[in-house]
């Protein structure tokens, strides 16, 4: 089992890039596979989650040539997928398995989707229920609530669906099913979740429109879409660890290049700025329909803040690292409306509470969030204690958040079971080492 030892006492300095955005990479692979002709997907995320989605399409008959910097996808058109000869393993990816469920529900063949132990515990009913309303035939454990799932492809029909939760995975799953459905699919959600799918549909010219708060998709488009060159922006969820690290480690000054700053994803930047962080957004531009910029971050003292349900969807993945920022800030931080975090790779409310408490943080856990009493004083961030050994709970974002927290500690600390970081940020350790040694 791999582990990572953090030695505190050094500042973060220098310029880095982070892996391509995981969410955008998944969607780029899916839509280039369904395109007519060849596409190039560059700067893609090489985390295991995205590689599993790539392998899924290879199993569905799509040729994908892989180099470290680029995927060349030989699209087979909207009706070009073929039946795989075995189950498709989505690994640890909730995005992969839920989006593929929608996509495969409307094919004319049979598929089995499964994943690792964590994925087989995560709730699938939230996509299975509306897909069944569209005519999908999906069997699974607990009546389709849990993977593995067996999908018997059927002719689907468009529905109007009002989602009870703001979830990009539910939205994207239904939009992909809607591509293969007869008639119109309409989708509404209580708040806008990540809009990467809508932007990627637009980039490829897929006829999706917005009617007030409702997305409207005409199914079975008469004309497919052409292959294209897709440049994936850097993942803000990966950049988040260094944004917080440079803020809370005194004397730090870093630049992170080519980061996606999609407004449905920048909740962490917004909250950190309210807390007092010094984050500058430089040279804004656009890639594949996504806004991109360079971020410069310098150390700054933080103050506690209240984060309610309105902000949670824009920073659902950044919650573990935000807990670290709150733990060293001055004053208390109240997080509410975040019950969705209990069904991520781990129960992130419970795991972050337990591990940060072991590092000396003062945290009261609530069913839908937590209250964190920060260790900071006026004009100065506090410091966590090294807990000797802390646990990642097999959750990549928990592992990386604890690594950043360890930079503020008094002595070195080891994080157990860090192999999970391969899920989203394979070279996290090297990127962190580069910033810690690059003192020019």
C-alpha cells in the first residue's frame, strides 16, 4: 500500500500546470466517440477514471490511439457503437458509470456496467429512475439502486424531468440518453450544476437549447456532428489543493497555468476570496467552449465564513480542501446543505472530520455539513499538528487535502493508502515537490 510523507516548513513557489479537467475529459471522449471522423483530445486527464472511460469506448468498438499528451479518437457516428464482449469496468468513476448508463440505455445491444468496491456502494437509482421513465430496461442490485447494472438497450422516448437535486451526473446521463430518444427531452434542476455537458454539446453543434431554466434537447438528430480538436483545460479541482496550500503556507507565491474557470466550478475561488485569499485571475481565454485562465496565488490570512446550499454545487469536489483552509483560518466556518458529500468516494463529512480532528482541528459534525472552529489568530493562519499517520480512506481528494494540511504542521506526517490519488491527479506528489523545491 502506497503512502506519502509530508515534511513541513517550506514555502510553495514557482509555476506549474495541473492535469486536464476530469469532467471535461470524460465528456470529450464520449462526444468524440459519437462524432463522424477523427478528433484529437489534447491535455486530457490521465487519471484512472478517464482512462476507464476511454477503455469503455474501446470495448464498444471505437478506436482510440493514446499518447501521454493526446488521444486520437476515430469516431463512429451516433449509431456506430457495438456490443462489448464482456462487462465494462468503470473503476472508481461515478461520472463514467452514470453517463455511460444514460448513453447505453438507448443502444440496440446489451451491456453490463460495473466498477470498484466504492462504485458498487454508490447510489445509481438517481439516474436509473428517470431513464426507466424514458423506457430504459436496467437491472441491478437492490432493484437497480446499485452496480453492477445490466442494460438492455431499448427505443427510448423523451420526457420532461425535474431533478430533485442539482447534479451534473443526472443531467448529463439524461441528455446522453435524450440523444437516442424519440421526441424532446426536457430537464430542470433546482440550481445550476456544472454545465460542461451543455458547453461540449454546443462546441460540437449538437442541438441543445435553454428555455428559461429548462434544457431542451431534440432526440435522434438527423445529422451527426464532425470530429474536432478539443483542448482540455486544467482541472480546477486539482488546482484547488495548491490554491489553498499557497494561501495557508506563509511566504508562498505560485502561478497555476491554463486552469478552467467555468463559473459552475469556481465556488472555491469565490469562497477563498471572501475568506481573504489573494487569488488573481490572469490572461482569460476560451478552449473547447470552456473559459480558461492563469491563477496567481500568494499567502494571506483567512477568516471563517458561512457556506450554504447555494454554493455547494459549485464546489462539491473542493469541500475536503476547503475544510483544511477553514481549520487554520481565524474564526468559525459553518458548512450546511452538503449532505451529498456523504455519498462520494468516501463519506467526506465523516472522513474529513475524523482526520482533521486527529490533526488538532476543532470540528463539530452535522448531518448536512460541519462547524469548524479555526485555529488562526488576527492576521495569521493557525497550524495543524502532525498526527503521525492519517488515513485517506481510499478517497483521492481526502488524501491530497491531508497532504496540504500537513504542510502547516509542526513535524512530518504520513498519509496512508495514497494510491487512490491516481484517480484524478497521477503526478500530485511530483507537482507538490516541484513547488516546495523551486525557490528562485
